[in-house]
C-alpha cells in the first residue's frame, strides 16, 4: 500500500494519520475518519496548513471509499488548493487524483479529465513513482467515463508500465481491473450502437490475468481501503464477461463470490452487482427480471451519488424497452436520461466555478493567469512542433514512438515507421533557391497531413527527411504511404516554381518486440534508401 507523502514535521499529525490508514486497511472507515478529522481540527487551531491539507486529502479518500462523493469532492478541492499554495506538487497531485476520481463518479467528466491531466503533469514522469502510476490510473478512468475508451486504455497501460518500473515494483492489479471496466464500457457502447458485441476476447483475457495475479499473491490494490472493492470489481467484471459469452453458470458463481465479499455499508458496488444481475437475465431474455435489476441499479446508484452508473442504467433500460417493442417506455426513459444529464451538467458548472475560483485565487490576477497559461501552451507547442512545416518535430516523434513501442511490447499492438525523403532535394535548393526548397517541404508536410489517419503522426525528422508513425501493421501503413506518393505525384508543382518536379522515396518497417527507437528508424531508413532512384544528384 502507498501513502501520500508526509511533507510536514508535525509528529502528532503523522501518528494520527498513520492510525487512520491502518483503520481503513482494516475496513473501519468510521474510526479512520475520526482520526483524520482530529488532525484537521488540531491543524486549523494551530495554523498548520500542511497538516490541514493532508487531513483534507485523507478525509476525501475516506468519503470516496464510503460513497459520500459530493463531500469528498469539496475536501479534495480544498486539499489541492492548500498544497498548491504550499508549493507541494506531490501532495497536490495526490489530491487532484482523488478529485478526478470523485468528479468522474459524479458525472463531471470535463472536470475529472482536467484534474487528472494536471495530476499527471505534476508527477515526476521521468522516474517511476507510485503516485505517477495512480495519476495515470485516475486519468484512464476519467477518459473512460468521458467515452474515449482508446485513450482510457492507453493511460491505464501507462499506469501498468510505471507500476512495473517502480522500486520496488507495484502490483498491476488495480489498473488491470480498471482496464476490465473500460472494456466492459466499450462493449456495452458497441452493443447499444450496433446491437451486438464483436469480440469478447480482450475482456476474457483481462479477467484471466487478474485471476492469475490473485493466485500468485499480486491481487492487491495500492490505495488503503480499496482492497475489498478491487476484489469485488474483479469478480463482478469476470461475471459480466462470462454472461456475455453465454457461460451463465460461471457468471452466477463469480457474482455469488462478489456478493459474499460485500460489507454492510451500501456503496456503488451494490449498483454494479445489480447491473451484473441484469446482464445475466438479459442473456436469458428474462425481460421482467432485467428491467427490475436495472431499475434497482439506477436507484442504488442515485442513493450513493454515482451519477455515471445511474445514467448507464437509464441507457440500458432504453435498449431493453426497445428490444421488447415498448416504444413509450423507451421514450420515457430517454427523457429521464436527458433530464438527469442536464442536472449533472448544471451541478458541474457550479463545481467548475469553485475550481476556477481557487485556481485564480492562487495567482496574482486573472490577467496574469491567462498570460502564464498562454505562454505555457505556446512554449509546449514550440517545443514539439517543427517551426517550418508546422507538423511534429523530431523530439515529439521520438517521445511518441517511445510510448508506442512500450505499449506495443505490453499489448501486442502493431507499430510501423515510415521514412520519407525528397528525391534530389539538393538540386531544388541549388536551382530554385532555398525559399522554393522551404515551400517544397511545407507543401509535402501538408500533403502528408492530409492523407494520414487520425492516430498517425507525421513529423519532420531532419532536413528533407520526414517520418510517419503508424498505429497499424505494415500493409495498412503501406496503403497510406501509397496515397501520399500519389498525392505528391499529382500535385501541381509548377504552382510553386515553373518546371519544378518533386518525387519522394519511402521506406517502411514494422516494429519488433525488442526494438528501440534507433533500431526501427534505422531499418526504415535503409529500406527508404533502397527505393531511391539512381543518380540522386541529377537536377530536377
């Protein structure tokens, strides 16, 4: 288990908070909260801001575990504000991670993603630390509830990677469980949109990995108080996967095991369990039981302030009614869902106002804040963008390629690198001037950007060399490169300079399991030079 950093010399606060963590590990949330609240009162009387911030962050965590989410949100926000005033970035990152998770459960998706991203940025991403793994874990969940399942899975995979590189290594159980949740969310979105689920392999594979981690003693969460939750989530998620595959006996067995682990206190897990009951009934086409379980899922979620699960229950009920031809009931449920979403949005606006106020209050003025943010964004853009062509620069490409190679090594996803070079570019500069040469490079960059897909990254590598990173295998990448070559050939280069002709050479290579940035780029470069026309120095 990890603990937020002390960052204070208050021995009494350290002792009391240590007792609070021990109580939460033992499942005694009331005693844990009493210890933390006493620290807060003492710190307020003594004016110890650091102890106040730590106590507030801990109280927010207790209330998160106990499903008192609105109170947890306010406590986490106040803790983040105090940590920021004190210049404690690690403490602020911890508070923001809690705030992101709670905001996500409350349906405040924009605030959740914003807080999670800031929490990640405040962590030391160069050195693997437990807080960094938790920050990426929180970011993955925030992306998931915002509907971006691909970004969610990538952030959680980064959390897994960081956890493995920590010293000592952390268990990857928590982010793997959350990846199961992300995959379950993606599958029901797919079912809602298309009526079917295309493949359950990813869900089954994650369930099997979590079970294997439990068997070897690695089935542990890294945050106090979440161990019972993690086990219940894993079992209930495995029950979902089994139900969707038609293995109803296995689904019931996993669900029964999850229910036996429930404590007497009602939390959002009760709503999750009702969802699993609904899915099992759904697979049997027992619509009455499905409807009843989904209504209970919705009401339980509302009772514990989990707006996201309540909205999900509405959406599932819409689909169940539609499958039965109950159009009036489906429309009624749609209206209820829209109304709930508007209420969540209105509540989120109030919350964002409080967040903005605290962010502004920590700075000299609103104008100064705007100047800092604009300058920071401009600096970030300059540091990652090629000044001439406006596409990614080499530094940006190397960062993204490193991330994709790491992710590919863990997930088996394909990564392909293309190296593109302008044929006989020196003669363009010699014959038509460097100004024309610059226009050629800018035009090529624009042509590449117009042909690549959403997740491909075109970049200027060096001089007249360009590189494209493909989140795909070599045949798929080759199709895009063929389009680029055709676009270059079809372009009216006379509009740049009379008599100008431009062609490119392209080399492709798919990354291997043991590749580094240098090795895969080197192979692409060699392939590219093999495709170059002879007499590369002849004039255009």
